[in-house]
C-alpha cells in the first residue's frame, strides 16, 4: 500500500507523519486490497480561529475510491476521527463483500431440500397439550397464578364463560381483556 502525505499551509513533522502512518496501518485489517492512501492535512482560519482539515483518499482494487474529510480544532483529533470514519466505511464494505456471496443454483436447490426435511421433522415433533382454558376461573385466582409464574399473560374463561386475558403491563400493573 502506497501512502502519501501532504501538508497545506503547514509543515508535517515526523510525529504527525508517524501518527498518520500508524492510523492508516489499522486499515489493513479489513483485507480489501488497498492500493494507495493519500492524506491531505490542511490548516484553515475562519473567524479568527484556526482549525484543521484532514482528508483521506483511499483507492481500493476493483472497487470505488473512498474519500473522507474531517474538520477539528486539534489536528490529532481530526486524524483520529477521520481514521475511525475510514474504518467504519471499510468495515461496511468488508461485511458487504463477505456476507453477500452469490450462491449457485445447485446449492440453492440443495438448501431448499434441507429446509423441507427440517420442516417435516418439526411437524413430527409437535405434541398436543390440553389447556386449562375450559375450566371457569376467578380473576383473583388467575392473578395469583400470574404473579407466581414468570408468564406475561394468562388466557382463561371467567364465571360467565367469557374468554379473558390477564396480562402484565410495562408499568408493573395488570390489565384485563
């Protein structure tokens, strides 16, 4: 990877160059064939205050160029922020490349057969369970059962044979349908 550093309206010291080089070396971990990285650090004065602009131009093989600009009053902070943004962009690109691989037709057919077999296995494992829904219950009894268990709601028939739902609300109280 070629690294070029340019200072506009300021001179890049050895410490600044080492900091930039170390920051750019962290971009290698994404394995994206970085051809070159151009870093332009410039000093500007607006309204009597000096601030620094750091621009990264990252050229990738077989992909688009990534350009990142970052402004800050501290040059080292601007370099670090630009590096973080570059890492985020490269991480997204790396995830896109590794996660979105094309699947051939034969592999897709094999996966659908596996899914059908798994669905048939699941159907065989369904066990019917009788509910206590048909026994009329008092609301107070259901409330006590709900408090003792870790359940979020309970469905039951009340004494008037109406299907009711008692549930825990977000504020810790209970609601009844």
